[in-house]
């Protein structure tokens, strides 16, 4: 799934569902980096 797939959806409810599904895929794909990102975010404060 890519952002292009989401752009092709015309129905508002289907679009919202696709965005949620895309975000879930991205979150999952980057899961092994979550601890690093949290550490970096803490350093920003």
C-alpha cells in the first residue's frame, strides 16, 4: 500500500479507512526503530 492508493479512493469513509490502514502499516514497518525515535524525541525537549 502506498499513499497513491489512498489518493485514488473517492469515498470519504473508505478514504479514512485507507489512511488508518496505511498508518498501521507504516507504524509496523518502523517498529524496530521505535525505541530510537523515542530517545531522539526525548533529546529534543
